[in-house]
């Protein structure tokens, strides 16, 4: 079983997750804004895209903002896949930390 070797190992893993989240947010939200602003009537403000990214990457998927273009759907898939990576690894780090106490 894998256990955290040190505090610096945990910090490294968390920083990788934060970088992945930031890159995912910037890339997916920007591209979603570009491709969905015209054809999607639900997108009228940058906050709509921020809301979409949070709901999609956490796999909540409320359904209030959905992609209508094929490009938006591809971006949605990338956002979900990145969200799986980020949030499952975050839960694993927390569980390993609690288990090591």
C-alpha cells in the first residue's frame, strides 16, 4: 500500500493537482466561451462559463448549461476527465493522510 512519505511529497502532489485544475479551468472555460457564446442562449456572461466548468468538472452536471456545439461537447468531455483526475486524487491524498495518523 502506498503511504505518503513526507509532507513535501503531499505538497508536491497537491501542487500538481492545483496546476491541473488551473490549466483545465483556463483552457476549457476559454474554449467553451469561444465556441458556445454565439449558438448557446444559456451563455451570456463569463460567470456562466465559470459555473459550467465547476458543475461539469465536479461531475455534478446540473444541466442548466449544456453544450450545443460539437466543440463544446469535446471540451465538456475534457473537463469531466480532468475533474475525475483532480478530485479523486484529492480524496486519495486526504484518505492517505488520515490513514497515516
